[in-house]
C-alpha cells in the first residue's frame, strides 16, 4: 500500500513524552497517528471527547466580572473559588 507523509508542528517536549509512552506500549508515533486516522474514518468523529476549557465559559466569565466588581468596591474575597460544573444548579 502506498503511503504519504504528514508534517505537524508540536512542542518538542510533548513529542518526546509521547514517543516515550508509545515506546512503552510497543508503538511508534506513526502507528498511533494511523490508528487515530482510522478511528476518525471508522466513527466519523474524533474518537475522544473534546471540551472547551470551563474557565472561558460565559458562566465563569460572569462570575469573574462580578468578583472583580466586588473587589473594586472593597467587598468580596480574593480567593473566591467556584465549582463551575455546578453553577446555575
């Protein structure tokens, strides 16, 4: 079967870590890329969940804006932590 090359740019430390882990599993990055592409074709989707960082969610941004306003008014706490997964419940 004829093959083609794919060129990607990635952080060298990330590549080294991935290569090390793949080697521990008896795989190469090339094999893993091929497995990923086959899974995408087979399922018609990315074969793992991709989610946006909840820090940038509108609910969290509203909370941050309100916390900043309270701090600017001399109220609130500097380390007001929120479980954004449970906001609005």
